[in-house]
């Protein structure tokens, strides 16, 4: 990404905050600027009032199957998001990925309770096309991961599972925690997030009226 992504990330965070998806300091947004560098929101920053100083530039150490990352400047005032390892795993797995968004909404927490398995079946809505699925009546699932208190363990499980099996959609859920989407552009990442949150709202609304959606 040749342009500075931070102004767009600031605007996206404000929008997601207003949607109720980044309440308090929750959630984290990142954008890659070269093969091995990405900007990510700092730890503990209110997402409705980010400034350019609230981002930390990370270096991805993706050689030999690793996916960890370290701050590019060790004297940085800001600490990177506690969930940076999840972003690092996604950037390491998918070289075309430029942007990774992770948010906590009530809906994306609730839907992980709809199944005990490690994948959530999604209803075959028209909106699924927004995630790049163009089949008629598609049978699509979204991976669910366990919410370990040690985030690096979540990241490690994402890396291990996706290395063997690519997900059908560019999104994953962590149970009772939140959703993560990734894309090759800032605009597409926002679109994906809006689409998955729409699908989650639909699933909750349909369950309220006892409708069969599969
Ligand atoms: Zn989170």
C-alpha cells in the first residue's frame, strides 16, 4: 500500500465505534504497507478519537513458518494492540492481504453461541455475494476459534488451521469475543465487515421469530 493508510483507519474506527462495534477501547485495525510491515492501532486507545500517534508500525517475522511481529521502533511511546499476533498470523498466511479488521459487536459474540462446533453455517443470503461467494444456494461456514486468554495461542491455532485448510470466506470468529475480516484493500475490508455484521444481525433476528434459516 503506497498511501498512508492511517487516516482511513481513523475514519473506519470512528464509523465502527458509532455502529457499536468498537465500544470502549475494544477492537483493532491494521493495514500492511510492505511485505513485512503493517500499522496497527495501539493498545488501550478509544476508537472514536484516534490520532496518527495511536498507531504502531510492526515488522512481520514470517520466515520459516513463524508469524510473530515486533514493533519497528523499540522506543515507541505506544504499545501495539494486545491482539497483534492475530493480525500477524493473517498477514503471514495470506500475502495478498493488505488490511485486517477485528471488532467486538454484541451480534458477533451472540452468533458464536449458535453452534458448539468450530464452524458457523451461514444462511444462503444474497449478501453472501459480498464475501465473494457467487454460487446459487451456497453452503458456507465461518470458522470459529476458542477464546484463549493468551492471545498468541488463538493466533497460533488460526495459523495452523488455515495453513492446511483455507476458509471459504475472508472472516473468522473467536467464540464470545469478536470477528476478524481481511482484504486486499481498505474499502473491501470495510465492506466485508459490514456484510458479516449484516449476516449476524439477520441470524439473530431470524432466531427471534423461530425461523429455519439453513
Ligand atoms: Zn478482540
